[in-house]
């Protein structure tokens, strides 16, 4: 069966399953809409949390980062998994004991302030929309390749599907939809990895193949990859080039950001008991590990396959006319580009950039070889240590999706990974949309500006908020500030620098008051967001020219949230020290929050 037919079949069946679950699990009350009635089993909640967590960044982009960055990308694995330890030990059980619907609700009551609640909502919206931009970009990438539509059309299709099961089902529908999505994405991720590991190392277990020897050679795969990439001028795959200070702050931002993400935290409000919240976090970490331990193998094998396919057996390049179909299809999507610097008709991949700018810009016509004509090619200079000028641009976000095609796997495997990529992106997008909706309808409307509305009206406002948020998310997905994982890392930085300190101090510090919490959240959010805007050139193109040499202490925009978090803690504690202590009843509530009582 043809690839496109199989893709329509697999994706269509998965969509039908998600929508059927949403209709069957339709939320009829605000409790079901916000926290699924509080009756979700810890195992199912763990699976739903894993799907909510393993977004397009984990499924599509993380292995792509590992493929190109090698050792340096291990920080994403450590940060994103390590954060669950913080979440399970420091936040989840206490927030479940508190028993409210949303993170802003906890912050508003803990800091006895509507202002604190509104500031928390603002922080949540900044975090969620930054995060969702990456998810919608992932949806567009998957559809643009496998359904052979442009990225905008892919975004619209994804928006429509999310609209149905998020608006109808609320948290109840999303939870059980995400259980199904987890099953789809983990199967779709591991099956191609098993095939490719068998091809390269002879081991059916990718984690073992990652550290094993090549199937027809006694050479270790990583040694072979190190040799190939260094011959092409790149840093050794198992080496590292990032500064220690940047790795530290990036790990800190990713870990604290994980523990402070509202759409993840809200999942622990859906279980029956406090002990179930901690168990859910444990199950979620287990389910996440099934994918995260495979990702390094997927990234390294994808890089090896790409180099050997592009540069050929003699490592001097392969004629463009002989390139397989996947190369030209991805080229048509605009996520892969070739410019023949030396005019020999061969595609050659080495260190250096083939383009002048962030992304390729194309002419509508075709070149002599049939390639898409680049209108922003670089000068084609040979980079230090490289054997020739690089002629190939590969978007990092396509590596996982293109990997089965590069390896020549069966069409059904390629179609399966398309369904998995869409499941990963849509599951997280739905969770993010729900926390945006609940913050607006519950925290702003019901609890702040319109306290007299009925439960039915609150539910209606929630669904209207999701609808508006989906439209905004689609726009951001069409205009993201970077690659999927890069964009998501910035969202984690915003969560680490704004909400995480306020939540942690709200649980473990009796002395921190509303003035300190509000000041800390605002300073952390403003500092981190402005740093990202300035150096990524999101709104003001001239600022994009201020790059690496001007980074503060060499800290990247993805890592700056770690420093923003420290500023938040310092400001919150300092301001609280010089202003009146919280009321006695608040101090007693905080003390009681940490005391085990009742059936756990």
C-alpha cells in the first residue's frame, strides 16, 4: 500500500479514536471539565501525564537535537526527567491535598491576594502560549510531509481536531484521550527504533544498540560516529562544546520548569487521594523513561544514517539526481535545502552553513538538477577542519520523522511514526489549552471579575476561552520563535522563573507574603521574557542581530530561565523580609498543608 494511503489510514483511525473518546467522556460539570471529577486511576493518570508531557519537543525534536548536538543535548534528557523528581517530592502531593482546580487558585489563596492570582494567570498564559507554539509547529511539520499539504493547512487540520476533543471533553475527555495518545506515540516511537537498531547493530533493543558494535564490524557505533563527524569538521559526537555555566542554567531551567508547568501540575488534581498524586508522578516517570531512554539511540543512528546516505560510500557526496524520494519530498516542504556551491551536481554535507540566515528562502523555479533554488545561499566557505563546503541544510525537527525513510523501512512504519508525532503534539496542545481555559473562566471570570455567574455559564466561558486560544495557538504555530525543542525550552524557562518559586515557597515558607510573591513572579517573568525577545528577535528583527557574543555570562535564551528563577527567589524572600508577615490563618494553613492527615 502506498505511503500516503497508509498515512491517511493510520492518522484517520487515531483521530476517530480520540474524538470518540471525547464524545463518550463529555464533561457535564465544571469539576469534570477542570479535573475530570477527581476520580482518575493513578496508572491512567500517569499515562495521561506522560502523553501531556511528551510533546512534539520530546517525540519530534529532542532526538533531532541529540543527532546534531551529541553529548551537549544530554542536558535535555537530564532536565526534563529530573524535574519529575522535584514535582513528585516537592509539589504534587501538597497541591493535591490543597484540593483546588488550578495553580492560580492556589497562589491566589496562599498569598491572600487577587492580584497574585491575576499575575499567576498572566504568567500561565505566557508559558502556555510559548509552549503551544512549539506543538503547533510540530503538527504543521508532520502534516506538511506525510499528508503532502502546506504547514498552514496542517495547522488548521490539527486545530480542528483539538477543538473537538478539548471543547467537548474538557479534562475528563482529554485525560482518556491522552491515555490512547500515549499508547500510539510510544508504539510509534519504539517500533522504528527497533528496526533501525537491528539494521545497524543487530540488537533489537535500541538502548543496547546505542552502546553496541556495528553489525558487520567490531567498531562501536559511537566510535564510528565520532570518526565520521570529526572528519567532516564537526565536534566529536561524544564530546562537548557548550560552556559549563550554560549547561548548568539550562538544566536548572528545564528541571524547575518541569515542576512548575501548569498543564502538568493540574494532572495531579485529577486523582482521588494525596498518595495517588505521588504514585501518578512515579508512573509518569516510568512511562516517560520508555521513550527517553530510546531517544539517544534514535538521535545517534539518525545522524549516522544521514551522513552515510548523503555523502555516500566514498564520503565525497552523492549526485542530486540519485537522491532517494524522501530527500526531494522534504525539500518540497522547505525543511531541507541543497545549494551546489562547487557545481559538481553532488550533495555534500560537512561543517558550515549552506544558507545566509536562519531558514532557507526559495525561488519558485527549479535549478538545473531539479532542486529548489535558494535565494539566500551562503558564500560556500570551507569551515575549519571540513573537507569541503557544506551544501546541505537540514531542519533539526525532521530527523525523527525522516529517520525511517532514510533507513528504508516499510511504508507502514513510516506512516506509524506520522500518527505518533501528531499524537504527541496534539496531546500536549490539548492540555495547554485546557489550563488557559480554566485560568480565564475559573480564575479570572468566576473568582475575580464575575463571581455571580452560574456553573453552566462558567463552563460556557471555558469553552469560549479554548476556542479563542486555539486560534491564537494556530497563529503562533505558524510563526514560532525557533525549533520545536528550542521553543519549548523557552516555555520551561518562563515557568521556572515565574511560577515555580511562588509555588515552592507557598508550600514550604510561612514567611513569604503576597508582596514578595507578586514582586518575584513579575521580576522573574519580565527578565526572562525580555531576554528571550531581545536575543531571539521575536517581534523586533534588529534585536536578532545581538547574538552569542552579547549573551549574559554566555547564557542562551533557552537557559536564561534558570537565572530568572534565582532572581525570583531572591526578590520574593527579600521583599517578604521587609514587609509584614502573612496573616496568622495563612501561616496555619501552610503549616497544616505539610502535615499528613486522613487517608493517604
